[in-house]
C-alpha cells in the first residue's frame, strides 16, 4: 500500500483561487485536483524522459 505524504506549499493567491475553480469544475476536492495534476505532470515527464526510478525503504 502506498503511504500518503502531507506537505505545505506556497502558491500565488490568484493561482490558488483559479485552481480551486478548476477543482470545482472537475467535481474534485482541491486536494484531489492537486494530486491529479501532480500525477499528470509525472506521467508527461516520464513519457518524454523515461521512467523515474524511486527506491523507498
């Protein structure tokens, strides 16, 4: 099972409010929208640059 990591981030207020609107449009919580965007960015990066291998002990 994957573990969940909690993090505080700093984001420009306008970007934050726009992200909240995007989440609402997509019927996701803000947290789920951020998770979705992170996963999408990782997939796009790996598609262009190859898989990123992570060793978690």
